[in-house]
C-alpha cells in the first residue's frame, strides 16, 4: 500500500487539531501514515473542518461593537480588528486571522488527502458518502476564506477581483507556491465541489451527525453561498430542502433558552442535540470569554441599538420587545455576552496555572436558513410569502414586555392586521439607506430589506454573521473612538483581511492596501 505523506498544510493541522480528533495521525511523529481503510479515511475527515473560529475577528470588524469606558482587558488582536489593521499574530486561543487561515487550509489538506486515499482504495457507491463529505467540507473551508480575505461576490467584477488559491490536491511540497485565481473561478470551484458532493452524502453513516456535513448542513451552507452570489431561486431551493413543512417548528425557541439556568445556557445553545442546530463546531478558543472582557466589544449602547424595542422589527409598538434581550448576560461594568459559545479549559501545567481553552459554536442553524430564504423571497418578488414568513418568525421571537405572561406577543395580534403591504411600507419608509450591494434594489426591496437585516442582527449577534451582511450589502461601518469615530466605507480595501505573512513569503499576492 502506498504511503501517503501529509506535509505543509496538513502538517500544520497536526499542531492545531484536538488530539482526540486525530488519534490516527498522532501515531506517527513524522506526520505520515497508511490510509488503507474507509474507517481511517473517516477519522481523517474529522480534520476536514477548521479547528478555529472566525467569529471573534468578524464580530470585532463589524458595526456590532463599540468602545467600553470600563473594561477588564485588551489585546493586540482586539485593537487591530476594531481599527481594521493588519494582524499577523499566531495565538491559538484568540483565533487570529492567521490562526483561522492555517486552520482552513489544514482542513482543506485533510479533505484532499481523504479524497486521494479514497480514490486509491477504489471508489464504490457504498462509500461515496466519504467523497461527498470531503468535497463539501473542502468547499466550505474555501468559502470561509473568501468571506474574510476576498471582496464580496460581484458578477460584474468577479473575473478581475482577486480570489485565493483553490487547493484540490494533498500537499507534496512543504509550503508549495500557490497563485491566486480570479474570484469567479474560485466561486465556480466552490460551487462545483458543493453540487458534486451534496448528492453523495448519507446521514445514516454518522453517529454524531451535527458535527458533520449532513444533507441538511450542506443545503444550509448552499443557502449562505447563494445568498452571497445573489442567486435567489437557489437560496429558496436549498432552504426548502432543509426546512420542509412547518419550518417554524425548527426555529430556536428563545423562551426555552431563557428558562435554562444561567450557567448552562451556552452549553444548551451549542448542544449538538439542540433541534435548532444543524452543524456545530469545536475549536481551541476562548470565544465567549474574549467577548465579555475586551475593551472593544458589545456595549450597553450597542445592545440598545441592536435590540431596542423600537425600530428594530416591524412589530415595534405596544411594548413588543425582542425576547433575545432576556438571554444576554452582563455585569455592573457593562460587559455583555450572549450565551452562544460554550467553553471549558484544561490545565497544561496546574502548578503554574497554565490552561488551554476550548469552545463550541453553532456553524449553521435553522434560523439562518429561514432568514436566508426570507431575504430571497423579498429579492425575487414573492412579497406575500415574505410577509407571511416574516410574521411567523417574529411571533415566537418577541414578547409583550407589559404583559409577559400572555401568549406571543399578545392574543389580538394577527397577520392580516399588522403585516399588510401598506403597514410595512409605512413602517419602513425611507429605511435601507445604508445598503449598497452589487445588484440593484427597488425602493420597496431596499426599505423592507431593513427588516430582514435588523432581524439577522439580533438573531446572530456575537456569531460573526453581521460582518457577512456588512460586506455583502456594502454597508459603511462606524466605530467609536473616544469622542470621535472612524469609518470603513464600502470600497475601503481594509474590508478584506491581509494575506498572512507566511503565505506572502512564499509568493502569494497580497491584498491591496
């Protein structure tokens, strides 16, 4: 049997991936082993998911954060991301841009090795789910790299905008040189892997399906991918495949979350058995701790801006408030965190007090899929279904703050009365002025889109998806600094992270500055 070599990117993965997930690779210190069974390939695929999160760096660059007047700590990463500066640290627990870059390409390396080893064993229909998972995982890691390091997809400029290196073979040379390809070619490769891999998936093969790209997770990823490409019909198609009938029953029940004891909420939110979660990831990270303690983060003022009872959803009257407000955790110093990332630590040296943090986070949820489809309904002109789904979504997510024990949000509220086109036109007149995407918007689309974007902001606060919206919708981002402010406009090149120094040194072209 041929001995397969894991070099460069995959070797980097060995220093980053949790040892429990890589037992098969840990057996050989020179990063080589024989992959001579489907079981070993399945173990290898555990490493095909990035073992770092982009959440912190994305959230710190977005308009969800501000400057605290009192704080517990500060870090170079926190400051650099808030001021949109280049950062080349390799930290581990802080999950820097370089950390995430390495993690993504390491995951790609694992997926590529799995594909090559599977081909060498002889592909059979019985085990095609292995190929399917590897292809979708490879597509996902490449997409997440583009989300942070490339411009948003624009059909008019995609042939000239810079993509990244789309790697489809295992590393054969340490730090091989890669050429950046046009963004269109890069996105075409993502789509090819996604569409080829999805039909091969077999959910019955997984003992813990919510840690793998199941069919539902792959369709969920497809809704995010096609939302970036503004292909609305495909967003709807893939969302329908995930949500099925009675989609509202799959949405996260915030009242149930709020009923959980404070110390257990984040664990419940990220639990793989939580029916609202589609794909859950784990990483070496102190995500929730960083959100709560750093100088630049979610403040009380930002909390009010995001979750205020007024002007953040179309039912903003008669004390109708977001239920999510009640799940936020804070202290007297104004440090706020939502229970969305469960973390724990292990002592490396107990006598010295040295410990390593690990976290879990939701990578895809039914709520994201539902809201992706909601936006696609609006953009494709299906206004009736848009209004119906908007109302359905809001009822369990809001409450009547003056009558907390009544039904959501109070019994007399009806779709026919409060979600007419005239009512939405009136409530959102003149809104949506911050949006400047690569595609045209009618006046109604622009105004009603504000409702979707506001809801997404509340639903995904401290999950990093606000930066996804800031970028793809061309929104100017403003950060408070002392008594003044700094701005990041739509065409500012700092919206794209700089390529890590380690990649630049081996010939990869930098992003403009």
